[in-house]
C-alpha cells in the first residue's frame, strides 16, 4: 500500500513537491518544510515522523536529498 504522503524527486529548479492523497501541499526545500506542510494539513507535530515508511514515501532520494 502506498503511504498517504509522497515527497517527489527534486525538481531541476530546486525543491521537492509534497503531496498527500494526490493533493499538492507545496514545494519543500527542507525537512522542516515537509513538517510544516503536514502540520498545516492537520497532522499533529508529535505524529510526524519523517522516517515512517507508512506515512511518507520519499521518491528520488531520502530526506537528505534536496537538489
């Protein structure tokens, strides 16, 4: 099963698109941006675990790849 949140591969202009259930949340330039997008989408900060494979699928590199 695909996790509800997808962080897409880095774009050529910088940043990574973040989607939740196919809805675009924004263009992240850091791990902190991903956390903020998920917080704004209603996920409590204490439930946001960037390494949780059941929550987030990182495409084109892990949470340390931004370019």
